[in-house]
C-alpha cells in the first residue's frame, strides 16, 4: 500500500506522506556522478536507464513516499522542434521563436518519437518502485521560456510579446495546452500514478490576465486528463499566484494544490475546499539551516494543517547546498509527527 496514494482515497495518517520537489538531483553526490557521464543535461533526460537510476536514488537514500520522474519541463519545446540546450551555470537556452509564426516553426510530427525515452524511463522506474509522480510545466510557464529564449527574473521580452499580440499569444497557449495534455496522457499510460503541473512563474502573470492565461489553459489540461483517467491524482503548483490561489484551487478540478512558502497555511486551510489535499510548504532554506529552525518549521506546518489531509513538501525545490544530514533529519522528524 502507498501512504501517498491512500491519501487521495480519503485515508488519513498521524504523520503525512512526504516527498520533495527537486529531490532527484543536485544535492546528491550519486546524482552528480551519473551526470558527469552525460555530455549534456538533456542527454541524461533522454537516457532511460540513467534517468530511471537518478529517479530512484532519493527513494533508496531517504525512503520518500513518492518518486518524481527525472525529466525537465523543457522537453516539450524540444520535442516540438525548438532547439533547447542547458549551459552550465547559466540555465536553459532556447532558439528564437516568433509568436506570430510559431505554427510554422513548431509541430507535432516527431513529438512522441522524441519523448519516447521519457516514457521508457517511467516503465523502468515502475518496475522497481511505486508511486511515481509525472509532471509538466503549465502553458504560461512554458510560453515564457519559449518566447524569452532563457530563464530570467522578469521574462520582460516574453511578456512584451504576449501583450503586443494577445490573440496570437492565446493561440500559442492553446497549442501548448494540447502538447502538455498529450505528454501527460502518455506519461499516465506508461505508468505514472499521479501528475503535478508546475506553474513556476504564476507570480509574473498580471492579475488582469490570470483567468485567460493561467486558469483557463490549466482547466483544459485537467479536463483532458480527467476524461481519460477520472480518478487520477492531479496536483497543481502555482508558485507566487497570491490571492488567485482561490480560483486556482476552487475551480479547476485539481485533487491537490502545492503551496509555496509565501502562502499562510492557516489561510489556505480555511479558504480552500476542505476535500482538497494541500501540499507544502517548508521554506527550502530551512532545510539548509537544519537543527532547531528546521524542527520548528516542521512542527509549525503540522500544527497549521491539523485536521487537514496534507502532503509534507517544500515551498519550492531542494537547494543544491542542502546538507544530506538535514534531509535525513527532516524525514525522521516528519515520520515522528503525531
């Protein structure tokens, strides 16, 4: 039985299930050893045996209640034909994309062929562990990277393009909605047990456009998945969305919402639907600090979540400088909650 999946079936536990965003990766020496053997980051994402090994490493070391697929949100633009690379110390680089002519540049012609290694990774992982979480970036977040050509703090170029031609941008979001839905459906067919949608840059969407640029595309993805898999656990992570967390949590049909560290848990418990599972929201820097600050952070979350079904997680991903002993302490202290 799986504590993580049982939570979605209405079962409760004295201590919550736990997993961490970005748990398979940069903080683990065994990950860095595997990464050294691959020429590029995407080579690792597209090497099923190695990607499966990296997915399993944190489960084997820490005993988390769920694994999350080792991949990247930018495999979708790569599969659609946009050139994607990762520069060490600088992050992703994507070839220029023109919003008005994106349909001439991108296509689905080799989409599933390009992503086949991802689905093979899922099959390899599921042969050894369960549950496994699949994921994708959401349309708004993917669109920002694809139009900006890199990751920045404000994605000013991408947002200027969106505002300058809102009709074309809406069509682009619709195109990405279809691509994301197809990719997630194939992940479930390959064996993932749950899905998380990463809206990593929700906080950059102006309030005037959240409805049509975040909520409506996300709802369309949820509807496509629900049509195929009615009971599939679906988690949304709208980082930085602020007050728009209410319609995000209430109106989209999600099973759970992952909360960033800025969201007061007492507010979320009071205002989000009572049958919605909450996930989060320990500040990743508390994992770096360790000791009593970390223990108090864990206890505070558990107190705020009293009477609520929740998954213990972070408000964002594990930081690369996190001491492994602090991760071990965190797991032990969460397990001891009652």
